[in-house]
């Protein structure tokens, strides 16, 4: 297995693990962190192919992904805080008000 | 004048429209004037047409009034045809019709719906003229249906009484069944011959090679229609009930004109029937059966109009016997004489009912001869005519029928003769019974009622006198001879020629035996009749029950049909199948939605899992399909 | 040679730490596992020669995002029902599904990969080249990103205000 194949496998593995984590873990903060893991997996793929192509555009795109991830977490965590304050738990099974 | 036939037809229609729309506002005198004047004008116009016919050497007059429909290269016209047969029919319809219209002025004087009555009567006349003047079966059929409509409207004239309304409905529905046969006959004819014009249909059968259409099939189908209209078995049940209408209506429609439409139809299509021996045999058989059967029922009826109704059915049966043995002209002759004496009888009955203030039960009458002499005299003359006492009209026509029933080479037989002769005997018997019970003997009325009995006004008695006179002398017009160029008389079997004079005397004898029999049974307060009645109670019950035909229809036809409509079509078909399917589809939608709603339960884990499943599935699918 | 070994080492670490994330119970430990993953990935990026991205990975992801995460974990009471039963009821189906996902992704991604080329200059992904490209060629993206960050700040403030309204 050469470098590229390994890195692509790493990316797929991180992504799959992140998605699995969202489905299996009950703590909402852990779910957020698994989302970050997914983003990281995608980043690996992006960096690998950017480096192979020698393309600066790839690097810029990776940077944009960083920024978006940061902005996203900046909003998601306060939302989680408010929810946790209302429901007094971090268990996502309690957050089922949007059913039907 | 080449538009005269159309004028004849349209005059009564104008009467209907004027009286129907404006009659109530313009008063009884106006309604009477228009309602009777227009038919009289039509009669005058008919006479002019007959003279035209004569001067033209009896070549038929043809008028096309309107092209109704053009389908491809075929066209359907409303056209009128006037030949010898039509002449006879039109004169009867307009002549006797006008007389009855004038009689109605007196009879319906106190009725609130006077204008409506005359409007309907004129409407009837319009449709009847359409029927007899029509050149094609299509126009005839329009007239056929139209007279059925007018009959329904007039039978149920006093529709506030549900029984009377029901009688009207029964008449219409029974006719409809016959019309199904008529329509099928028309379809077969059109498909086989490509035309519905009656003179061309006759020509197709008479001359040239045999057409691809079975004459017997057409004959029987059209006869089914005639059965409905002319009240033959098994579609006779409506005529006695039709007596619920006003008496002049019974005279006009159910004695003189509408019920004779079936006879006219068969006579008009004589070309078809001479080539349909099976159909003709069927007609003769049904005719004689009906004649005998109705005569037996008439023997025990107690309502004056019902006796006359069954008598009409019986006489129509005799006309069909004549048609069945090929003596078409003779049938028309009997139609003509029957119009006179039957109309006279019905109008006389109306006069009796009018005199007694509404009583129709003959067991409650008696001794009226001196009180209402004109009615009595005309009624007696008409009774003698129908019984066949010479030299009155009925004798000539009935004797001809009996003769041809015996001797015609186209189906005449001694058996047919015997049955027809038996009917003639019964006719004389029940008619003289009617005369006796109504007018002779001691009165069975209360004294107060007897005091009120009065003769009818001249507008009514005058008509009775005219009709009685016609019943007397009408027989001397040799109608079969007049019609012979158009409707040839059948060949007589050579071995039976010798019987002609003996049978003539037999006919006379039958009439007088009937008269004597009635006198014997019903004199001295009718005690001999009572004794006879007690000796055969079962037979008496069957006859009074009219052979229970209505009850049989109700049980074997009505009830199963109602059951099918109720259980099969309504509860099963409509509710379970149609509603059930629609409800089922809605329920399916509802249940599917209920199942699908379970996906949206607010659980984020499930949503994410579905995303995963979706990604896997779509990626796998895209790689499987390139 | 050594570079390849280090690359495989860092990649393996990242993967193991990711697995650990799924298995550990306490959210703080999960956060630390994630930090390990991110640092290992930074190492991978550096070994690939994309230094500027490696630095940004550490600065932004570990330094901002994960720090924030750790603060919040310390703030909240994590010993609740999700601590006791850490897996949801979809554990088995999800595991099966993710194995399938891996299979499908592997099938898709592993054919036709380009041959690795090492002929990439060190300066291709240097800070100078990166910033020149970012601020010249991709200046629109730069502006949009700054707008996005402003929006994020405003949203965070709004959320805080909503929080104040609820609890005075």
C-alpha cells in the first residue's frame, strides 16, 4: 500500500468513525466532537490531493474548512449550553421535542 | 295544398301550447273554443286530403316536413305519408277525437284543471296524428312514445290521489317494456334494409329477392311493442288500472285511438307479416287467448268502467286474430266500428257516472232506464252493436273476423274460430249483463240518490246520439273493400267456402243467445246469477281476481327485482364496492402515513443512521450502474 | 525511509485515537483523544510538506476549537444518563452500516489513484506563497470568510443574550 492509498484509507476511516460516533454515542458533546472528527477526515483527503497536485487552491480550501469549522463550533456549543440548561441533561434522548 | 298534412299534425300542437300556456288566464270558454275548434279544423283538413287522394287516383301523398338528422350519407327525415289506410285512421282519430273533445266540455265543466285537461288532450291528438301520418318507423315511434306520455299524463290527471298517479305510472312502465321489443325490431330492420320508411320496407319484402332480414323475427319484435300499446297478454295489466283517468280520456285513448296503434302498426307493415307465417300465427294465438281471457274476466266485474276496459282488451284481441290470419283490412274495419260503439259506451258510462254523482259500481245501480232515457237508448244501441246484432256496425266487422278466422288459408282453423266464437258469445253475455244491471230491474240506489239522478247536458247527450247513429250505420261502409288495393284480403280455403252462410247465421245466433242468457240470469233480481256464482266459487274467485296476473307479476318480477336492487346493487355494489373502494383508498393513505410518521420521532440518532444508510445505498447503486 | 515510517506512525495514532474516542466514557477523555487525533494529523500534514496547513491545524483546531470544547465540558455536569449508558440503541445496525460504508468507500477510492510524486518543492506550501495566493487570487474567499466570522460572533452574542433572558 503506498502513501496515497494509506492516506485515503485514513481519511475514509476517520470519516466512517466520525459518522458511527454520531449514531452510537448519547452524550451531545461527544456527538459534536465526532462531527469534528468527520471534518478532519475530509481535510486529510483534501490535503493529500492538494499536495499531489501542487495546487495552492487546495491549501486555501483547507484553510476555509478550518474557518468554517471554527465558526460552526462557536455557535453549536452555546446552543448545546442552552439546551442542557433547559433539559438538565446532556443525553440526546431527552431532546425529542421535534417529533411527529 | 302541399303542406296540408303538416298542418293537420300541427293544429293540435298549437292547441296544446295555447291552452297549456295561456289557458288558465283566458277562461273556460276560450279553452273550450280552442281545444275543440282545432281538432275540428284538423278533421276538415283531413277530409280535404281524402278528396285530394281521390282525385289523384289514390296515389299516396308524401310531404317532408323537416330533415332531422344527416349521418354520413344517410338522412332521417320527418315526413308524412297519406294513403288509404292513413285516410281511415286520420278520419277516425280527428273525427271521434273531436266528438270526445266536445263531450269533455260538459263532463269536465266543474274541474279546476280544465285548461290543463284540454292541453293534454290536444297533445295526445298531436302525437297520435304523428303516429298515423308518419312515413318512417322513426316518426311513428316518436308518436308512439308521445301517446304513451299523454296517456300517463291523462290517467294520472287527478294526481293528488296516489292510486291514480300509480295507475299512470303502471301504464307508462308496461308500455316501455313493449317499446324495447319495438326498438329491437327497428334496429333489425334498419340494419337489414337500410331504411325505416314503411312503404319501402313493405316493398322490400313484397317484391324482389328475400331480404337478409328474418321477417318473422321483425314481426315478433314489433308485435311485442304492439302488445304493450294494445294491451295484449302479457302486457295487458295497465288498461284496467287506466280507468282511473277521466271517462272521456278512457273513451278516446283507451278505446278508440291509442290502443289501436298496435293494430295499425301491424296492418301498415302487412308486407312484412305476409312473409312471416310464424309471427302471424303467434299474433293470432295471442290475440284469441287475450280475447277469451279478457271476456271471462269482464263477466264478473262490478265497476262499469272496468267491464268496458276488459271488453276493449277482448275486442283488440279479436282485431289481432284478424291480423294474424292475414285479413288486415278486416282488422281495420273492426277498429273503425269499435271506435264508434266503444266510445259511445264509455261516454255513456260517463253520463251514468255524472248522473249518479260519481257512483261506478253496477251492483249499486239499476232502474235507470226511465230516469236517463237518452243515455239509456244510446247505451243500448252501442251494446247491441258490440254484441253483433245485425244490421248494426259491430255485426259486420265481427262476422268478417270470425269468417276469416275459420277460412283463411294463412292460418285460419276451426279451433281459432271456436275460440273467437266463444269470445263473441261471452261478449254479448257480459255486455247485456252490464246493460241489465245498470238500467233495468229494481233500483238498488237509495231514494235520495235516485232523486238526484238527472240527464246530462246536451253537449254530452248530443255526442252520444251522434256516436250511436254511427254505430248503427257505420257497418254499411265497405271498408275492407276500400282498403283492398293496399291490404289484400287473404285467400279462402276452397273446402271451407261453403260454410260462409251457415257461419253468418251462427254469428247472429251467438248475439241473441248472449242477450237471452243475460236476461235469463239477471232478471228477477239476479237470483239465478247468484246461484250460479255459488255453485262455482273457485272459478268465481279466479275470475274476480283477474286470474291473479298482477299478483304473479308482483311476486315473480317485482320482488326479485327489488331484492336485486336493494341487496346486490345498493348494499353490495354501491356501499361495499364503490364506497368501500374509495374509503379503502383513503384508509390506505391514512395507514401508510401513520406508518411513515414513525420515522420522524425526534431521535437524532435515527436521522443520522438513515443518512448513513442513504449514503451507502446511493454509493452502492451508483457503482452497480456505472 | 524514516519519513515513511513516521507517516505511518502518525496515521496509525490518529486512527487509534479516533477509535478511542468512540469507546471512552468520560467526555473529557474523549476530548483529549480528539486532541491526540488532531495533533497526529498535524504531523501527517507536516510530513507531507504542507507546513502552513499543519500550523493552522494546531492553531485553529487544537488551540481554539478543542479548548472551547474542554471549557464547556468542564462547565457542564457530565455525570448523567449518557454517562451511565453511553451507547444508543442503534449500536449494532450502525456498526454494520459503517462497515458497509467503509467497504463502499474503499471500493470507490482505491482504484485509479494517481501515483505518488515526491517532486514537490518545500516552498510550494510556504507561508509566503500561501498568503500571496490567498490575498491575491482568492481574495473573494478571504472576504467571505471574514463575513462568516462576523456572523458567527453576532450569533454567539445573540445566543448569550437569549441565555441571559432565560435566567435573568
